[in-house]
C-alpha cells in the first residue's frame, strides 16, 4: 500500500496504529511480530546489492551462461554479500534471536541458519582462495546467500501485498467517506474534519453525498444506497428514527443525522479491524508449519554434523565442511516459509471480496468436522423486519387501544426489531406514549416499566405462563406474540409477523446435502417456531429459549462428541456464538459480532454460510498440499545432501539442490494462487 492510501485510511478510519498495515508492514513467525519497515524498499535495495553477486559468483560451483568475472571481482562479491547479509538478512536474524531467546527455534531460526552458514563459509572460502592462495579451491555460497535472502524477502512482500488486497473492499469503502462533515451547532452549519466529529453530534447530509458516519435520522427522508456496505443491491428508504451506515450514499433527499459512532468505532472501522485481525490470528495449520520448521532445524543440525564427521574422514576437513554447509543451506525453508501465509492471504482476500470475514483462522481446520448447524431464527432465517399483525385486550378493565399504548410505551427505549416494529405502528397510528419510569430489560424474557406506581411487564409466552395463573388459548396466527402482564394478571397481547429470508430454504437444503443437521433455536413461542420450521423443512426445533438455554444446547451437543456451528444475529446469541466450535455472526458492526463470532457474514446472506464452508474446505486442502510441497522437498533433500546414498553413487550436488529448492518454492506459490471459493 502506498503512503497516500495509508494516509487516506488514517483520516477516514482513524484505526489504531497497532492495527494499521500501511508503510510499516509486518510479518509473523515463531509467535512474535516483526516490524519490517518498508519491505518493498528493503527488497529492491537487496536486489541491487544482489545483482553483482548473481552475475559474478557461480551458483553452487556452477558457472551460469550470463555470469562473468574480472580481476578483483571476488572482492566485489564479498563486499556486496557482507552488506546484503546484514541489511537484507536483518529481519530473519532478528526473528531468530527472539525465537532462540524463547527457546522455540522455528521458521526464522531455520532461515537464519541457512543464510548465516552460507555467509560465514563463503567468507572462509574467500579467504582461502584469495588471501591464503590455497592450492585446493574452496567453493563459496555467495550466490546462494543472495538468492536465499531475495526469495524470502520477495515472498513476504508478496504476502503483504496479498494482505493489502484482502483489505481492498474496506479501502474502497474508506474512499467513499468525505474529508469534511457538515456539523450543525447552535443553529449554524460548519464543515469539520471527519476525525473531529464526536458521537452525538448532529450532521447534515445533502442529496448525493456520502453518509460519513453511522447514525440515526433526526429529520428528513431519502432513498439510501447501501450496496457497497451491506451488499443490498436496491436502495432503501431512510426516514426519521431509522439507522444509517457510514459509507452509504444518500439519494435525492436531505437528512439530518445524529451520530452514534465516531470514525474509529463505526461499521467500517469494525469491518476494517476484523479483516486486519484475521491476518494476525495464527491458525493451527500455521502453528504446524512452525513446528515443522522446528523439526527441520534440528534435523538439519543432525544431518549437518553427521555429514561433517563422515565426509571429513573421507575427504578431509574441507570436504566435510563443504558437505555440511550444503546440507544447512539446502535446509533453508523457502517453500515452507511461504506455504501457509500465501494460502491464508489468498483465502482472506477471497473471503473479503465475498463478504466473509474470518476472525479466527482455527475454524478453517474445524469446518470439515461440523455436523450440527444451529441457527437463530430472527435475523438469520427471517428478515427481522416485523409488522404488527394483531393486538387485543384480555382484561375487561382495558380496551385494545389502551393495551397497544401500554405495550408501545414499554418498548420505547428498546432497539430490538420487534420493539421497533411496535413503535413504528404506534407512530403511524399517532399513539402518544406514556412516560414510564424504572424501565429495564428482562434477560431473555422482555421488558418492564412502572406507570403510576404500577409495574407492567411485556414478556414472551413462556415467561407470561410462569407469571399468571390462567393463560387462555389465543389465536395469534402463528406470529411472534408478546404478552402484557401486571400484578400477575394477563392484560393483553400483541402479535408481530416476520418474513422468511428468500435464500433460507436453499441454505437448509444444501446444509442437509452436506450431511449437516440443521437446528433452529429461538426465544419465540412454539407455534411460531414450528410454523417457520415446517416451511424450511427443519425437523429439530427449540423454542422459548433464553440466551443461556442456547448455550446449553451447544454444550450438550459438544458433550456428545459433535462439532457445532452456531449462526446468530448477535443480539442474544453471544454466549452460544462463543461456546460453539464455530460462531458465525449475521451482519457486521455490532459489538457482539466483533467480540463473540469467529466468522462474520457482512452481507447478512444465509447462503454465505455455504460459501464459508466451501472456502474453508478449499483453504485447508491447499494448505495441506503446500505443507507437503514445502516440507517434502526438505525431507528428500536433507539426507541426499548429507550423502546417505553415496555408497550407491547417489549424492545430491549443491546445484541440483538449488534447482529443487527453487522449483518447490514456485510450485507452492502457484498452488496458493489457484485457490478458489
């Protein structure tokens, strides 16, 4: 990413500096974070330093067609190699220091072993050949040193560019945010930098302008295009009391908006943090690569020492050292170092472009074992867009108009979709709400409030039955019903209807085709739950649930040895999302989605669950393939380089080792790029 783009992100997103990936690129190995500085600049300068070495020094003793020499060229090679070792090799040497300090030699230690061995032995060869005028020419490894450093730097630069591409959808959204915001203050309107706008500020968005920040409409009405943010293709109407999302495009109307999230905590900022944190999260497979690197480090030392001892006895110390160095240089994990990062970067990029934000990479390896899919009903299988279908009094002391007035008054402080639908209905009917006191939320049950010293509760059917002695049969047309209770008497009810999402049935069918059992969980009553389940052909349903109940169902299935994926809208699903083997949040931008879910479906599209499972399956397969390509080269090359088959006339020459090393790296890179959803 160039600096201008980084600055644009900084002004528009105001993300934490620790989370940003701009000019200070990062790479993770061995459990620590290395600040690479400008990796692009480091690579290009290292390439310049490498060119004299590549053209003047033989490749593992073999003179290539484009190479040449002149009197004193050996000095040029030695000087440039020394600068390259300390400058280009610095990230790997620093990483090795921290790994060894932590007593966990892994990828960086293995790379450092290769480049340090190549450098020190080559300096020894230079001294022997040019200063001591040894009668026996000692082969140097300057060419290998240069190519080792270059390939590893290039690989990590490519990885960082892939990471940046994974953020491209978020970056495109950031570009939509204006530099200035029209802020209203004491009757005046002034333009203020977006980062200076605080929560609760009142802003004006004119026709055709971008909505700069998340907020609630105070005045005005307009068609708003949210497609670049939510994936919804058609414009939506936004009017008084409706929420708007920063980054969406205002239509022909003018909106006065109260800001609910500042630039660093709104929808786009949360999505940005999710994408970036997914890059920081090391998967079990990445940890496996580090463990493999650790094994290879020790294997290289063992084979190298054995080769030194055996070949010294056969060809003297010079022959023993050369063979040991060949082993250690060949062990440098070009392909293994790129095997998983390139797949992860490609996977994250594909996911981001398809509205899939994978926060926890561990779920990639778990996804293939999932055999239960638990789905919250409201907002996941249904649209979450409710309308009042029916309401009535169940007590002679109250008429139906008073019942709906009390119910709406109890809901006036709630943001729940059902509450909002009731409030919208009250507004359309010009119902004036009561000013209730002691309003509070009853966890998993409903809400309560006090009017004229009398406490009223609006609760679900299960809670209502526990509060009253007599509960009559009510024809609520299989809609979601809430019941008004006061002093253990049932006063009335309201029935609110929701619509099934258009792709929900297709999701259930495809889930069954994958031999995964779908289960619907809901706090709604049994009639509503069964009605939705029958339409979607879901046979296992749990209704009347509180948040803790959902979590218990997840735990119960896990205790039986099942792997569980839980999908919810992030309202009452936090405990079960966190408990499940894979927690999937429908929609990004809520605190619960950020804090509890492993995967976020930005577009709130049910079929994206299938897309995630497919992406996870393909990512895992590519990762395993790359691990075999990367580690397989070392498994074969190390013993051959050490001379284990020398008695039968088979000895891996340094030149052939270099070719195999390069070939495995190319295969790993190509294999990662072929990943598709």
